[in-house]
């Protein structure tokens, strides 16, 4: 399976995707690295092509994993690998100072995509009394061509374990991407992103706004058809699979009672569908929700909700 989880560990309750092995809470980043089976390094080795039985240099390099000599990908000579230990070290000060706790870590795509997720302590808010949203920091460290290091804040709705989205508009840095053609500077990334509380505060305002606005039958259908349009030959259908999928779970999704009839319920119907229903398997859904098409879909869902109630 292309997106299958290779290794994974989580602390505390079973995460929304239901994957991985459970480990003790309050691990250091270094301990989580080991428990998740990510205590390996990547070496960049010159790659060659065989021409008429001879090896010819091609100005490319192979990324080779130390644990099993597996070639993860072939990249340009200017590609700078960031080791897993360095990636996890990004969390060290946050965890030691008591501001974050390691939550989940693992690898997808045969080791090509490595990530770590940490919960931001004392950074949460509630809607309708009991609908709690917690803040997390996600660090993805790809060992593959065409993908950048990505550090981003990711809210998670506790009642249904939906990974939400911080689509905060122009000029607001809720994520930082660093090309492997540059040198990774952890302190610079931290400075660019700022403090988690300011990001969650902005998200809280947007959530409160859409949770105060009710949809009609017409605006509900308009919202879903804009997010999940019917394309190509399928235009003869009444609505797309995605739009129908959200409609099917809208009133039965966990937490549907919070903000029932509002754009908050509608937005969370989309996030629940993306995280828990769309895709062939749990690891495919996790890959899409964090690193693939699901991220963009949820960003669009929040932006459209704000636009339609504005």
C-alpha cells in the first residue's frame, strides 16, 4: 500500500486514525524517536547510471537509510537531508520547559515521510460548553524528492478527533515550509511561526463566528457543492460522492449536537468526512488529512464557511 504506516507510536489515548503502538506518556523527543522506530539516519550517496556496462555520474544522489541500506529516493546534489534526530530536537525546549508533550510520531511511504506531533499544553478553547479544541504542533520531515520540511499548528476537535485547519488568511504564519535546498534553521522557524497561543486565538475567533451563523437548506447544499463539485461525465449526477458523504454523516457525526444547524456543524461534517470516511484505509486517510489533499480540502472548507456567513 503506497501510504501504509511503516512505524508509529502514540502516547495517551488512541489517536483518531487508530494506528500505531501505545507508549508511556511524558516521553522526551529523543525517547519518542526511539519508540516510534525512527532512530535511523539518512546518508546522501552519489548516484550513477549504467551506460554500455559502465557507471556514469548523473549529478544525482541517493538517500540511503542507515538501518537497512534502503534507498528512500533519488534527489539532486544540492538536496540537504535533515536527520530525524534533528527534526525531533525541534521540540526539545518546548517539552523540557513544560509547554508541550510528545503525542504521536511515525513514518509513512516506507520511511519517505517522517513526522512528529506534540500537544501544546494549556492552549485550548471550548464552544457550546463542552466542544473542546486542543492545539498541536506537527513537524513533517520528508526524505523524498519534491517535498519540503513542514512545521504547522494543527487544532484537533476532541469530541470526534477531527484534525481541523488553521487557514488564517494572508500574512498569518500558521505553518512554515523549508526547502531541502537550504539549510534548516530551527530557531529561525520558531521565530517565524511565533507563539502558538496567538494562532489558536485567531482560530477561536473564526470558530466562534461560524458557530453563531445558521445555514438554510439552500446554503447547506451550496456549501457542499462548492467544496465537492460534480466534474466531467459525472455532471449528470445530482451531487458528488463527497457532498453526499457529508450529508449522510452530518447529523450523526460525533459532536453533531454542538452547534446543530450552524456552519460549525457543517464545517465539522467536512472535516469528519475527510479524516474518517474518505479514502480506502485509515493510513490513506491519515496521509491525506495531514500531508495530502485533505489538508487543502479542510482549509477550503473553513475559508468558504467564513465567506458564506460574512
